[in-house]
C-alpha cells in the first residue's frame, strides 16, 4: 500500500497518516511509517536528475514532515527517534522542524530532542555539520536547560571529532561570533529583541559555549582575553572573570597554547590572566609555568602580580628580592601573598618549627619586613600591621621569635620598637618577653638613638606599673630623661620605693638615693 501512496499526491498521503495515527500497535505504526518513507525515497531515486525529481523530493519531504509532526504530537518520542535515525534522507524542512520542536516544546521532551540531535550528529556523517549548526543555535537559547543540553552535546561532538577541522572550525567560528556580541554597549537584536541593557543571563548566554569548549582548547582563552579587553562593560568583565573559574581548573599548566598566552599576556588582560594563574596553581605548580611567568617578568610587560601564584615554590632569595614590590599592592592582595609565602590557608595557625614547605617561615617574613628601606618603609608598616591582625597565623610565639632574632642585629631596624609596642598591645601575654627585651636594650644604650628611644618610652608607658623593673635598670641620666618625657611613670616608681623594706633600700644603696631625688624633683 505504501508503494501505491508514493505514486499519488493530494489527500492519499493524509489518509495513510491517519491510518498510522489510529494504529494501536506501535511496531506496526513505525513499520508503516518507514515503509511509506522509503517508498517515497525510492521513487525519488528513480527519477533523480530528471524533470520529475523536484516533485519526488517534495513528496518525500512532505512524507517525513507529516510523520515527524504526527509522532511528536502523539508524544511518541521513541518512534520519533527511530524515524530520524532510520530515515534515508533528512531535508532542510526536517531540520527546520527539529529546531522548532526544540524551541516550542516543553521541559524534558525538548531537552530529550536536543540530545537526539547530538546523537544524530555523531551517527550521520552527511548531516553532521548541519546538525551541529542546530545545536550551536540552541547554545544561546534563553531557556537554560535547553542551552545546557545543547552545550553538553556540542562538547561531546568536539571531543569525539577534534581531528575533523571542518567541525572544529565551525564550532570555534560560532564561539567568536557569540563573544563578539559582548563588545556592543547594548545586546544586539540577534540575541534579544527586548533587552536594552546587558544582564548576567544575557552575558552568560554569549559565554557558555566558549566556557564549555575551553578545557579542550586553550586557544579559546585568547578569544576571551580579546573580548575582555575590548568590551566597555564592567559587568561583562566581571562575569567573564567568574565564568572561567571551573573550566580553567581543567587546563593543563603545560599546555603549549596556555604557556604562549602567559608569555605574551595581551594588554588590558593582566587582571584576568592573574586570576587564571591563581586558579591553575591552587594545588601544584609545574616548572614550565614557572619559566613562562619568569619570561614575561623579564620583559617590558613585567607586573609583580604575575609572580604571586608561584611564590610558594620560588627560592627564598627570589622571594625576598620581590618582597618590596609585593607589599606595595592592595592590602587584600598583600595578605594573600603572605599566606602563599607561608604555605598556609587563611586562618590556619603556624607553630614555629612545624610548618608546610614554603619559601619563608612566619618569623623570617616578619624580620624581612623590618629590613625595608626608603620608599618601602611605609608599605612595610602597613604589612606588619596586617601580620599583627592575623593572630591565628602570626601568633605570640612568632612575634617573640622575630623580636628575639632582630635584637641580635648589630643595628636595630628602624621599625623595631614600633613592632615591639604593637606586639605588646596585640598580644598582652607577651609582656614578660617585652620586659626582657627592654632590659636588653638598656645594655645597648638605646637612649642614644632617638627613634628607638621614643618607642622604648612608649613601651614603658604601656607597661605602667610593670615598667618599674625596667626603669630601675636605667642609669641616672636616661632615667631622668624618661621621667621628663613621660612624667606619668614617676608615680609607679614612687609607689615602688614606698613599698620596699628598709633592708631592700640599703641593698639599693646610691641607686635608691638617685631615684628618690629624681622622683622628688
């Protein structure tokens, strides 16, 4: 019967369609449908390249569109797929129908059809490029579930056919086209006919394909850099920075394209590539990437921020050399730098002698900050303040160790007493160590160095009554000097002198008389 139908037009095909629709047996339905379809195709083959071939092709086209529409309306998805996979020819109208069903369908049915398009593209070589084109159209669809399903299929095809230049180029061309939308001040009508401003959803629709393919083609990162540099929108830049997070984690640090990009970072993309470097080095750092970063640091494009991701694996001398530049960055960045140098996560505690492998220990870092000179002194003060605020990392023991180490220097750092005072304020339990430090400073005649002496005086004032044991160690002239500068200390000395027994006064001898005279004046 199907062969007979193939010889006629008019209402007969619709009658056969009605028979298929009313047939209760699914197996019979699909057999009748395929028989009719192949009968039309056979007729087309018989008259191909003759005056009748256009009409025969139109009859075949009518047949397959009727059948697909009928099966879709009846939600006969299994038979719908069977017909697609077994059809001898897919026409242009068929492709139009498929995209319409994907867009106009609802929920799981539309998503399932998108998956079917992907499977068809893999199976049908002759239609692969066209089917990929349909998936690319759906990759920017406003319904997220459809978009995600299309992207999944495209990625599967990309992975499987990476050696097929036609397919790869087709996908990459569409990536560039989608990204180019983002350089416009307003969303183009091709993307949305109603939106006048860029929203995060619209931006993501343009980015999703590039983000999906990026793990398999590092060159896509260059496309993203190009758009990041050219777009006037801060929102677009922000969304790009956020969107690359997951795919970049899957990039190999030794990927040649990625290393080339690092060696030749495009202007305007420094912050984006710095973020990429931070992401890819979270767990380990390969030597090839270290070499690439050192290469760009040797050029005119040198930017100390590029060094931050690899600080944890650099030799100590290179880290110390970079420290003056690093501490001039934003406070938030400086804090991250310190954590990388110390090999710890934010909030982790460091115990002296028990630390992850890292270029510097906490004590060493503090000491190096105190050795800054010239223009680096002010940033060093701010950096030390950051250390003081991070109590779980820069603990009492860390500060005590750093102070003890600097105390052995022939020339004390200019910031030494400032830190001693701040440590006393931040870590009150360090008081005993500070008192010992002040007594040691007396043996070094600290009063001859005005800046350090000023800090010494302030420490004594902070210690209040507990400063008496320090004051008693001072010779007459510096004691007289400190009491003139800080008269509030005099009361603590008087109280002490009044509290001691006569025997103790006798043991103090001339010192007791001198102090009594000074406090009485």
